[in-house]
C-alpha cells in the first residue's frame, strides 16, 4: 500500500532527530556527531579526511546545467556537493538616471529561502543572504564582469535592467562560491532580444527573432576556505563544518588569475604559519580549483 | 515604492518587461501537438533531493516546476497546542514567470499558501503531534503563463504530499491535485489536465481543480472557475477524480523509488 509506505519509520524517530532522513538515530557515531561536533571533525582530520569522505584539501564535485528555466533570459542550475543553486536572469527596460544617461542597471540578489536549510526563517532576506548579495554586487561591479555602459538601448532614454536572482534550493555550505559560479554560468547563457527605441511613441520594441549575448568582461570565480582550530585550512566547507570554522577566507580570481576579491574574516590564523603563508597556500589551492571550475563552466556553455 | 528596501540590492523604481514587436505571420502557438486532448500531462516527480530537509520533493508538470521541502515535526514555541501546527509558505522565484515577480510586490503567494494549507490539513494526522510544528516550503521555479494558478496549486499539492510522506510524517493518504479544463468555444469536453500556452487559455474557460485522496476515495478540495451546467461540472469532477488515480500511481511510484535509493524499506522486498 503506497499510502502507508513511509509509515514504516516509527513516528517518534522523526520527532527526536532534526537531521536529514539518512541519519540513523541511536547509533553512537550519530549521537557523537551531534553532541561533540568539534571533536567529531577533529578526529576525521587527524586521519586526513573530512566527514563527507573527501581528503582534507579536497573539493566537492560540481555540475552545471544551463538554460533550463524558460521564463528567464538566461539561467543556470549548479550543484556543489549537495549545495544547489538556481540563477535566473531577467532583463527589463527602464530609464537611466539623469546622472548616468549612458548606464544600465545590474541588480544581483542572493536569496537563501527557508526551503533550503532548517536554519533560515521565512520572510525577508536574512543577514547571510544580504551579506552575500553585497559581495556579489561588489564582485560584478568591481571586476566589471558586466559593465552598465554595455546595457544602453538609447542614451538617456532607455536602458536594460539586468536582474540577477540566485535562489538556493539546498544549503550545504559554501553558498557564496556556488552563487558566483551560478551567476557566471547564467550570464554566459543570457540572450537579449534586439531592442529599438522609438522616439515618437517613446517605447522600446524588441525583436522576436534576433537575439544577442551579453558583453562580458572578466569572469571571476570564487573559492572559500575555513580555518579549523588554528591548525587546518579546509577548502569548500559544508554546512556541518561552517559553524566550527571561526576564520574564513574567500578568494575570487579572473581568467589571468588576478584577484577580483579577497576577504578574510575572523581573527584566527594557523599556528606556526604567518598570515602571508596561509593566504599564499589558499591562493595556490584556489588557482588550481578555479582552473578546474573554468573548464566545467566552458563545457556547460557549449 | 515609497519605502526603500535596505535588505536587497537597489533596483530602479520602474522597469517594464520587454515589449515585443507584433508577430509577422499567423500565431504559431495553436494547439499542442505533443499529446492528444484526453492524455494527461506528463509528470516528473522525485523525492529526497534537498538533503538538508526532513523530506522533500521536486515536480515538473504542465509548465510548472516546483521544489518543496518539509521540516519537522519540530518543537514549537509555546503556547502549548494539543495538535500539531502546519505552516506552509509558497514562494515564487523572481524569474519564475513573465513578467518578473519583484520581491515584496508579489502578493499572490499569500493566497496560494492559504488554499494549499486548506487542502493539506485533512491529509496529515496532526493530532498525533502535540507541541510540534510542520513547516512546508514550496518554491516555484517556473510557471509558464500568468493564468496557470491552478497548475501551481494542483502540482503544489501533489509535491507537498510527496515531501510530507518522504519526511516520514503520518498521513491518512497521499493527496494529489488535478486540473481539468473544458473548452467553451467548441463545447466539446476537451479534457486537458493543464494548459501549455496562452492560446489555449483563451479558448478554455472552464476549469476544475480537484484535490483528492485517491487511496481513500475522498475529495479534499474543489475549485471551480467559469460557467458550468450542473451536469457538466459533475462530469468534469468525475473525470478529474479518475485522472487523480493515475497521478496517485506516479506519486506512489516515485516515493518507492526515492525510498529504495536511500535503502529504506529494502529488506521488506
């Protein structure tokens, strides 16, 4: 009987555990994981592994899928381990501001809805989502990935507004890297209709048949790290590891491996290593990883 | 908007969706050809994709893509309630439809959330869950045309009950939603489970949205839209009910597959 299929799990099991359905309540490893997360993680690290089975310096698998949302001008779905992000880009027409008649608008926003993690509440974007939205805005504007001056239809009259909306579906840590990758994949996927501004009707009319891709500048990709108990530099932290990592480092590099964004938060470094060395180590790891990511990104946009 | 939204990256106050030039030839969007009128729309349904949630589901059907996650039963803040509480929120991704749904300006989800809650309450054994709450979140990633509210609701109901079952929460039965549309123009009973494009919407005026528990032979919700003869309405409800059994089979199948993938219930086989 299909309706009673799931009733095979005892009901009190679900109420006593708040973890995913894969957890086996009652097993001592699962209890230890919940009660002593820090020790749990450190035992894995002394053996050279992370709790999810990768090597200490390992990254999670990434897959990119573009163009799956037909209501957007460009879209992408990316998975980084279990973290899943959807980015949809929609273009609308607006008037430029009087101060900048030759500039369109780029409006990036990241949403981490209550759907994607038990830690988020429904309602307006939380602190984390707001922070990431601002980082993303900085990254796109400062590294001129998409320059507002390329979005003009008619100077002073009509410009494109590019709404970049990233929505997280499954939050398993490292949302910023995943979001940046999703945005870059979606930007490459955008096809805008050819638009003409009509002076008499003051209307912008778009062609149904002719489309063109966006003029993109530097494509920056980001890599994030966390430092565990001043000893281990952990790339690509999961949602389980994140609360245990007081220091985080994010590095975003462009095609020529030039930095677009470097950010370190938290006081802790690694004992016995200068901050410079730690950052250098992270940079080298990021360079390697970003080369890989770039290949996956190229493959996806073919 | 008079209030400035500090929580998001600011957008220009007014922006309009692109206006396209009129189509040259006759409209190419006419009748769908990929399936006949009596065929139900294909459904893709998968459970357990959102690892952070206790239960989850993803559905693609009738031009709608919805992800749903269920958290709970989790402890609820006081006051004490002898029954469990069901919280449900429907949210549209800003890029989910044409025109873009700007956050804050979009009021439709509130009403949809209420309707879906009403359809789900009869399914769940809330009396078994005192002091706890079940939180259900639906995220609409795509809904092709403006008037496909019924499709969002019916598929939302199906995917939500899949996710609740995936979370291992006890239910009376699996709930499914089905939409039947009949064309007024031709007056022939044109059984479409959904519409795929706008042209079809204009011809098809009468709609029935049926929420049901096929395993128990019970109906949880009926929404009618349009002008009906009584007989026609009864006909359509019956049609919808018979289609709901097929949807139920798909739903049960995907739950079974989802459970087997994770090795639950494998020893019973």
